[in-house]
């Protein structure tokens, strides 16, 4: 981050003169980091929020993170599946049962919970029978709320030097704190709503007209 801050003016000039190439390079970098499960995605999200702004940052991070997650999912399924099943086969039983019980909503719930590591979801889901297309669009939708909050946090940074010196705590504002609180409550709200939706058909069946 300190190295980026030292080149802040140069980066802004580069974006002004060759925006498509910079956007493509940032997209590919984010995809590579997430596909290989490398650390640094959160810092990159904050940086891209500052660099590209709210709208462009959300578009870039949202599609790049989902693309990288899908690649990690495919790597797990087709390259390391047998080795992973031999080592963790018994532990995967619970994931398969939950996926069979809740369907794609189970993956959606996992994507909403920040405490569940991003790369763990990608690898584990690659060992389940979920379809690639379903994994992609559920991940795209499930990660959108978190992406918006983190990109907004980055977009609210006045300059990279501030972020490098003060860290994440230096950019916290009342609005940002509220956004993170809502992000934490969102999975619970969705879960309660889905429970009510599932109970509704049963009630209609129990009380026919």
C-alpha cells in the first residue's frame, strides 16, 4: 500500500491516458489473485474502490471476484477433486446434505457471511454436485452486497497515503460503520425471510379454501 501511495499521481495519470488497458489489467490481476486463492483481495477491493470510483469499482470487483471464484471452483473440481475427497470426504458430507436440503440458497447464505473464508467456499463447492452455472450466478448475487460495502469504503478514501498511514480504521465514518452493520445483519434477515417463504405454501395447504 505504501508503494502504491508513492505512485498515486502516476497511477491517476495512467488511468486518464489509457483507461481501458488499466481496467483490463486490474480485472485480470483480481481474477488471478482470487482464482489462486492468494491473500490480498480485501486490500485490492479497497484500492480499486479508490482508484476507479464506486460504480466502476463495483462492476470490476463484482465480475472479477466471481470469475476468479469460478476458476478456483473448476480447479478444485477437475484437478484436485480425488485428492481432496480422499482427505476430507467425511467432512464434506455435511456440505452435501445442506446443499441437498437448501439447494442454491445454501451457497447464497455462505456468500453473505463474511466469517466464511472466500477461498474455502470455492474449493468446497467444487467438490459438490452443484452446477458451474448455478455456482456462478449465485456467487455473483451473494457477493454483491459485500462488494458494494468494501468498494464504498475504498471510494471514500481521500488518498492512498491516508489509507497507508492510518489503515482501515482511518477511513471509518459513521455511514461506513452503518453499512458494515447492515452487511452483518443482511444474512440473518434473508434467512428469516426465506423461512417465512417456505412455510407459506404449507399453511395454504393446511387451510384450503
